[in-house]
């Protein structure tokens, strides 16, 4: 995902701020199941590390959040929440592919 984010940042003339940290191995879960179980598999498993927090503080304007594959959309929701709580003014999600 890193090289793709670098390319998108370069083409869009955006600063590359970094990636979210994975907590306890990152999001877990399987396709299917109800929304509550899908959210539980993501909740608390993404975090803004100190380097990303500093970059967010120094970046005015919105942040482009890139995800390669989206299924339930909970990962984007939880990631966006973490970025907003860390100081991002706005979070613009971009999914490269949607499953389901």
C-alpha cells in the first residue's frame, strides 16, 4: 500500500503523511456477519502514531485516506475517526476497490 500512496500523493501534489499503526495485528474478521461483529473486529485496532500525529498537526486542510479494498466500510469509518481525533481537519476516503 505504501508505494501506491506515494504515487497518489505525487500525482495529486499532496504531502504523504504516513500510515496508521496497527494495534494487536490490525483489523480482524471475516466477510459476512452482522455489522456489530464487523465493527468489533476493527474497533481499537487502528491508531495514529506519534509521527503521523505530528504530520497531521502541521498539515492544514483535508487528509486523503486511501484503502485498497473496502468491504463493510467499517475500516474507513474507524480510520477516519482516529484521524479526526488526532487533529485532521477533514478526512476524504478513497477506496480503490469495493467488495460485496
